[in-house]
């Protein structure tokens, strides 16, 4: 599980010369579809998984039969192409029931996979139930969307692991009654209630009141400004100071002294560096030892990751964490293709620090003035110029899922849509593995 992390953080640093993007073979964006990844949260406000769809499909998998089957096959092929553990957390994959016979379904990973099934108009209960039984034997979970008018629904929902409903398209009474009916008929297979397309915090509170377990929708992004500016982690200022010392000419003894200012912070850093996520073969007992084993460049990288750790989970916090880690890792993976032969740590720092202003509730320029960063990183962040700017633009457009910008920025950066998709899955896997060991 940790092989990718070991490779990522235990390798020798590359050269540090300022890179210039190498032109890549350009692929027309229309030749493939971009992958969309949307967050799913649990009742504890924690990020518990993602819904994966294509740019032209929907979470409900409700296009006409021919188009939906094509979407489903392309989506499954996109996911199967990746060798990364994008299913470290729950991976929800919307499909039509008529697509369950696709060969690509048999090639799916089995751990943490939830197929969200939209019953086709001509779905036969016997066939669908037999298929679900086989998928259950493989360890794949099944979600079923509420479709009371479909003749197969009453039987198929009994085999579901998740009972899903489109909150945005239904009245409150319908969602309430659906929750009550599912809980009353749980039977031998317990079901979790999944609320899809939850638009507002009021909708979220309603769903929580009616015992829904998992939540998907735009409510999380609307919650990003809810927390007060002074409600963040008080250790972040100390972490920033430590990063400045590590990046500068400070002696190891000076860095260790700064660390001792807060014993709890010292404990958090050492515990994190010794977690399985880092994959080290030797235990680290002091920051001075970490400097020797990791080197300053790698330690800076890990301190920047720890800077975004969430101690008091909130929807907006988790989205910020995921956006920062995904931007950094996505830029790094894309850089391996478009900027070969150079160190990619600066790309990672560019991506993760692009969210620093929002994290600290300070203007980004003001924050960066206090940090020892290369001109290429600062130019990308503040002026959107220099060698790192094109990949930062790709990462930001992918996060917003702004299709015109995604096509434009991918073309400008010389990366094909399928390359962006693979990088997004790699970044998803990496971020999930890293945050697994946070408090």
C-alpha cells in the first residue's frame, strides 16, 4: 500500500536547476473525456470517499441507454488504466444496470468500490440480483438509486449496501419517507443512506436529521467560509517558522530549539515522520536526526504537508486539504512527463502553497514574503508566469472542473486529457494515503 509513498519520499533529490517545460505531443482535448472527482462526506464531517464521473455524464447515470453505456465503459476503462490506489477511501462509480455485464466491471479493483446503480427501464430483477450477488462475492459494494416506479426496484434495493436518493430533485417529504422505509426494511443486509446532490447546508442538516450516513454535493464548498479566522491550528505559525529555518542557513541546533518551543508540535511532527506513510526503515527520534536522514528538501516537503493537517474536521477544512494535496501531487505527476530530467519537488510545493493564503487567512503574497522559495515558485503563485504556471493552471481548472479552462490549460501545458486523468487518480491515491495518519 505504501510503495508509492516510499518511492516518492525516499528517493534522491534531483537537480535543482530552473526547469523549462519540454514541449509534449499535443492531443486534441475532444479525443478523450476529462474525469470528474467529487467529495463524499460522512456524519463526522470527514471526507470518506469520492464519486467519479466523466465530463458529460452525471452522478445519476441517467443518460439515454446507448450514451450511458458508452459513458460507463469509458469511465471504467479510465479507472482501470490507473495502477494507483485511488480506492484507498470509498470510490463511488455511477453506472446503469445494463452496464453491469461489461468486461471492464470484472477488471475493477474490489476494495472500497461502490457501484451506484441506476436501474435501466428494461431491467429484469432476476438478472440484476444475480449480478449483484456475484459482485458481492468479489467484495464490491452496491448502491441503488431510488426508483420506485421501476418494476425491478423493490427487489434490487434489498441487496443494496447503499440506498441513494437525489436530494436536489426530490421534495423533503420524499427524502424523509425514503429514509424511513430503508431503515424499516434493512433486513439481513444493513444499508447506508447516501444523499446525492446536497446543495446547501440547510439541506445537509435535514439529511443528517433523517439519518443519512453519507453526503455528496455542493454544500461542502459553500461551507468553506464558515469557520472563524482564529479557529485554525495554532501550530501553523510554528510550522511556518520551522520551514523557514529548514530552508535557510539555520544550524540543526537552532531548528531543534525552535521545535522545543511546543512539545505537542514536536510530538505531532515526529509521530507523522515515523508513520507508515513515510515508509522509513529507521525510527526518527529528533528533528536533528530527521534532517540527516531526510535532508532539508524532503523535510520541507513533509512540513508543508503537515501544515495542512486537520485537527478539528470541518467540510471546508477537508476540501482545502484535499485541494492543496491534490494540486501539489497532480502538478508533480504531470511534470514527470512534461519536465523530464529535473527535480519535481518545486512543482509539488507550488501546488500545495497555492492554497496557503486560504489556509492562513492572509494574502498569499504576504505569506510568501516570509518564506525562502525560488523565484519560479513565487512567479507561478503570484504572477501566473514562469515554467510552473502552466501546470498550476491545469491543476486549478481540474479542481473547479471548468471544462473550457481544462481544455485550454491542458493544451497550453502540452498534456493530453487522459494524462490529466491518470494524474488526478494518482493524486487522489496519494492524498488518501497521507491523510490516513493524521489526527
